[in-house]
């Protein structure tokens, strides 16, 4: 039985793919149907020995060398973020992608995040520098519930128009106002707890992200408080 010949290339060898003139590293060697085939840069395709050449032996023009790009992502799936220009709206990260730009005298990478708005599910794309982390994926749902974003207080859809001449409807409206005030008070209590939590974290660790979240919570408390203690529009003076 004839001894199997050795492969021309080994893992880690730097080679040129002759047909393209591109450079890469051998990442796997396989023996299929009596011939060696090679994986280059973890690609899905395999190359025959005749299509590759050691870079030291290649005499043609190399179009470009392989490039290793390390991208550091600031946000991940499920993170809760705010977006520049969208006020107090909050979004969840549902996807992200990297766009790689290469020109003769310039090069850069753009990280684009795909977002879903908490209040209505509206889809949005934003660049990394436009985002501020509000809560990571593990604590995002708890944060959302405390802010009352999943269950907005002002729900006008589906309500029947109140007839001011009807005693029944008038009492119903009063009950709804009392219920609304109760919900806002409960919301404020929860937000105060959340504010104290982030105040403690900021004072302990000095992380600016905790300070930002603390400010967002405080703004929400102020907004709810102003709504809670303003005079109802339909209240009558005696």
C-alpha cells in the first residue's frame, strides 16, 4: 500500500489564493477523495492545492492582505437604551451589525444598532454614539416595569365618551380619576426606590452611567408629580 503523501500546506501557513490574488491563513486541512483540500480564513469553501501558493513563492500582484478586525460592542441584545433626539422614549436592542468601509486613503467601521421602542414597538436604527445605556438586559424588564412604560397611565383608547348629564358616568369618571391618582402615587413610590438604588450605586462606584440613569428617573418623578398635583380639568369650583 502506497504511503499517503504529506500536504503541501499546513495550518497557520500564509498563502495566496491565486485566482484572486488575496492573502490568507490556512485554518484547516482535509483529505478528501485522495487529495488534500484547504480551508482559508475559516471560509465555507475549500481550496485545492493547485489554487494556492505560499506567499514567499508568489510572484503576481497581491490585491490586499487578509485583515483581522476586532470590534468592541458597547450594547447587546436586550439592553435598554435612550436615543439622542427621542426625549424620554426608551428602546430595546434587538440586533446590531458592523459596516466596514475601506478606501485608498481612509478606513473605518460603523456599528449600527437595531432598536424597538418600548411604548409601541416602532423599529429604529441608530449609531453607537447616539445611544446611552439605561439598563442592561438582565435588569431592563424590571426597570421598564418600575417606570410604567409597559402599562402607560394615560389610556384613552377604548373608553366611551362620558355624558356630563349622567350621574352614573360622572361617578365613573371620578372613580377613574381616583384610580389614576393612586396608580401615579404607586409609580412615584417605585421610582423613588429606583432613584435611591442608582444614587447608592453612583456614590459607591462613581460610574457616570449610574448618574445618567439617576437623572432619567428623577425627570420621570418630576413629570408624574406635576401631573398628580395639577388641578383636574373637569373639576368645578363651588
